[in-house]
C-alpha cells in the first residue's frame, strides 16, 4: 500500500498507479530496480535515499513508484522495452503534463534534484 513517511507517496509500480497520477497532474518518479542489480542498490543509497532527494520529492508532492524486476516481472519488462531498455536500472521523471525524462543509469543526488527542477 502507498506510504508517505518521508513527505511524499511511495508505492509499488503499476501502470494503473502511473496513469492515475499522470491524469491528476501529479509528478511521478519511477525507479525500476532488482535485488541483484548492484548499480540500483548504489543509486538508492547515494542518491534516491538521501535527505536532499527526499526533501525535493516532498516539496514537489512526488509519487515515487518502485518496480521490482528481481524475478523478471513481464509488466516491468514491457515498460523497459517501451524505453528501449532490456534491463535495470531505469529511472524516469514524469513532469505534470509533459513527456517523461529518462535519467542516467548512474545517479547522484544532484542529478536527481536537477532533473526534477
């Protein structure tokens, strides 16, 4: 279930959640990850999990959707393919009313904060 312990809503990725947020003009950050993905883990520690990024998400009333591809979920595979990716990590920011922006595969907190400005 969605939670907002850090001042922004976090939930498991689903296309329904994503479409609903887009329809409500809510900004969305999508993190496609997997337990065996070392890069994903590092990015979550040095960028996505930092106070600066959490505060930036909270200030924007961000919906943070996390997709777990550890066991190759076909829905996530389909999402990755839409962005011509065959693996994780994949990070996207959906500004309200605009096309999604793809972020680099190696993140810093500054990259994330700049991307969602």
